[in-house]
């Protein structure tokens, strides 16, 4: 009887889902070709996605070409230690990953966030296991008013839900209306976001002594997440880890790259 009941329930759910699939057929997360189910890539887009895999720098999460041993650090982590403990990203910022980021940010494709977050959970499993609260990189209120949503918050919300963690979208604020980072060199990016973030007094209780998982869409030079991490620690966070969907790998950064966030 239980098997029959389960089969009947599944059939009813399938029947309820049928009109939606006919009216709004699932499309590829990259190119929007029709696919078998939501959130997957078509055969043409999948080879264009580069998942970031171990071995990688224990701190920065940048991949190594060869296994250098457990805990081995990159030259970047040694020469310029970040204010966060660890950074991880799901994919390299190129090809279809670039299209997905642009779709989420510029084309209101918020439907992509849950699927992007699933890849982020895979890359950041160790970070999520240690995290106490998930916090997104915030937008300035004027930019939020124009755009009506924060792509980093959409990703952070999905990561928190999938990881079973508290989501604190107001734990840190962007108090300075910064220039767009596109077109800025590394030092200019750092100057642009310096002292741009602050933890409101009433939000300090949400992060006090906790390990914060800071979420953003793309890690480019790290200037933004470094500035936010400093603000979180100044506001009382015990530690900060960074998880992004995509990562501009060392050597790939171009200040004039219009698609780079």
C-alpha cells in the first residue's frame, strides 16, 4: 500500500509540474537552449565550464598544476597574507561561467542563483562545515535601489539554505558609494573600496565571535572581499572565509575587461 501511495503521489506531482514545463521549458544555464531539467548545462556549454579542483593553495584556493603537499601556500598568500582565513571558488571566470555571472548580474537571471550555489557548495564544503553565518558582499543603497537586487545576496541566500546556515544580509553595509571596479588597475581597486564597508552597531551581535562565510559572485583581485573581511573583523567576527562562484585566475586579470566584475 505504501509503495502504491508513493507512486500515486509522484504521479500527481508530475501532473502538476507538466503545465509549467510546457509553458516554461527548462533551458541551459549558459546559452538558454532547451534541456531536460532546470539548472543543467547543455552538451555544448558543459565543456566550456572549468571547475576548480584540488590541489589548490590552502589559503587563496588558487589551483596548482601539481600536488605540492597538504597545506602548501601560493606565493600570493605568503607575500601578501589576506585578512580572511580561506578563499574558495567553484569555477574559473571564463566561457560559460562568465555568461552565467553576467546573466545573474545584468539580465536579472536570479533563477540561476540556486544552481550556481550548488557548485559553490561543492567547492566550499570545508568552509561551509566550519561556518556559523553567511553574509553577502553588500551593495550601496543607491545602487541597490537602481538594480532592485544584489546578486551576491541571491547567491548567499541560496548557499545558506542549501548549507543549513543562518543568513545575515544586513551584517555589513557599504557606506561609501564606490566607482565600478571595471577598468581599474589592482591598486586603484584597493583604493576604491578602502573603508567602504562597516558593520552596524546593531548587527554586531550577529557576527560577534563567529566564523563568517562571506559570499560574492566573482573574485577578481580580491580588493572587495579583503575590505569587507577587514570590516567584519573590526565589527567582532572571529574569522572570515570567502566563497565565490567564479575566480579570475592569476595571469588572467585585465583592468579593461568589460565583463570582469
